[in-house]
DNA sequence: ACCTGAACACCGTTCAAGT
DNA sequence: ACCTGAACACCGTTCAAGT
C-alpha cells in the first residue's frame, strides 16, 4: 500500500489532532500527530508546510471562535472594537495552552490576516491615522492575550520556597474570577485611551518628552 | 585530560553564553552553549540542572537589571510599585527575545522569588487582602511583559499578503515609540484600579455579576 | 497525488570511564 | 569534583521508491 485510493490525511484532521495534543499536554510534535492519526511522520509533509504549517492550522482553529462580524457592523467603532476584543479573548480562553505557541510565531493564516485587515479598515474608517493603527491593535492584542494567559498556568508559574512565606500565602489565597476583572479594567482603559487619541487629546503618562 | 586542575565551567559563564545566544538568534540549545564554551555537552550537567536550569540562569541575569530597592523604600506604596514596574520593563526591554522563553516556564530562581516576596509584602503592608495580591501582581506583570514584547518583533509578527492591503499599509506606517505610550497608559490605568480596589470602591467594568 | 520507509542533522539527558 | 566520549530516545525535514 503506497497511495491509498482515498487519502488517509487532510488538513482538517491534522489541525484537530495538533490542537487536541496541545490542549491535553501543552505541547505537540509532528511525529505525535502522525502517531495519533496512524500514519508515517513524513506523510504530513504532503498536506502541511511542516511544523510551522501545523501551528497555522491550530491558529485557524482557535481563531475560528472569534466573531469578526462585529468589525463590519453599523455600531460605533468603539463598541465594535469592544465586542471583537471580548470575542477574541473568549476564543483564546478556550485554549489557553495554545497562547504561548501562537504568540511567538508570525501570523500567516489567511483567515486570521483577513480579520486583522477588517480591524485595520474599521480604525481607518473611524478616523485614525495610518501610523496609529498598529500600536492600537497590538496594544489590544497584548491586553487580550495577556489576560487569557492568566488562565493557562495561574499557580504553577511561581514555585514558592521556605524563603518566600508571604508569596506562598498569596498564591494559596488566590481565587478564580480576578482575571476577568483585570480584563474589564484594562479594556475600559484601552477604549478610553483610543477615544482620546482620536479626538486629538493628549492622554499620555507623566513622562511625555 | 579528564578533570582539569581549575574548573573550565561555572554557572556565571553558562548563563552569560545562554543569554548571548538568545539575544543574537532568539533561541539557544545546550549543545550550542557547550560549543561556545569549548566544552562537551554533558559537562554542563555538572553545574546546571539541564535546560531548565539554564533558563533560570538567564532569568536571573535579565532580572538582575530590575531595581528591587524601590519595593522597600519609604515612599507611598503606589509610587514604589510604579518605580518597580518601570525598572522591570526596562530590564526586559534590554532582552526582548528572552520574554517568550521566560513567560512559559515556572519561576524557580531564588533571587527572583525574593523580589516577588518583597512585592507581596509591600501590597500586604499597603492594606490589600491576601487574595487580592496575586491578581494585582500578575496583572502588572502582563502589562510589563506585554509592552516589552512589542519591542521584540514589531513588524515580523504579521506577514501581509496581496489580500491585505490595508494591513500592509498600517504596518509600513508604524513608527517607534508608541509602545512606550501604550505602557504609560496601561500603567496609569493599573495604578488607578489598584488604588480604587484598596479603598473598597467598585472599579469594575460593565459586566459585574 | 499520496503514503512508506529510511536517512540526516539536531536535540536533551544519562552515565561509565578517567583524573 | 569535573570533564570526556559514547549512548539513548526523541525531534524536524527530506527524499527515493512505490502505487
């Protein structure tokens, strides 16, 4: 059996297997995906551009949960952006273990780039200058991903020792639901900043040169 | 030559070599460090707890640039925290390529845990409840690292295509120095939130259940 | 076109052997 | 105690061979 009459593999199943491994064990490898699909490692390279290609498939799957429709709605730009940010965060909160992986690799997935294209269009339509757009989008992304990352490893991030009793106590006292509050505050502050920027007001900190 | 009269290796040089590789090429491996130090790969394991140990050495080197002295100063708690956050950000801004690596691995370095211990003490002394401390610290950390991460790969993060002309234009128009402004705004908002939290006021978003 | 099987260079880790 | 050299299981990628 060299070439099966009906293909054993497709991008759908490769992406699904990769995301599942990532959700279960926090990482994945190309051979692991091949094993899960009962296929030889090299076979994946006929459907996907290597490991980087698998990461893009995973990105597409996670980002599929984002509702980009709000970006082209008739609502005011700030409400559209707010709804997008909330949906964005919810999609990544469903797969927090994927965030570190996706934060460090460049975005090539066309479906995702298309959403950014629409977000850029929204901001330009709202009256922002071209050079203001990317800082705003990356700032919003930092907020969204940073707060979603909190959900990934809330306690395992610090390993308290006998020399750090207060830290150990603070970690033990930490409850759930605070990440949400932090996100709400950050989002409110971000939108206020963006409105101020559009209206030409100087909403900068104490260190403006 | 099996055991040299004076050791060829020490944790100092291992950490320095690892950080240098990370700064130059964005990643490192144990064999690469060994090669740079003219030594066999296995030799590193006599001084360091494997790759994870090297990461902790790198964390210590990067965090050595943080001025933790402000945490035990006599100034008001919010000014102390602000100074710490600025110093924290500056230290990581010097090695932005290290951020993704350090964000995904648990903190074990005693010198770093000691700084967090002091930060916890500061917040408890300021009157915060134990369960409020970690959310505040992680929120501040998200802000600091998120904005420092902007400095790592500002343009390489998205790969615009013919299908995304607006995104391409926004990327091209993007100038430097905006990450600083975003950090200032985020920091101001964070401190305002923390003050409100301490005073018992409800500084939450529109979705408080 | 699509899968196998084998190859390659690389990785992290361990460990007996030497001094 | 500290380094070598070799081993092990794993990784990502390529490619001739088969249908």
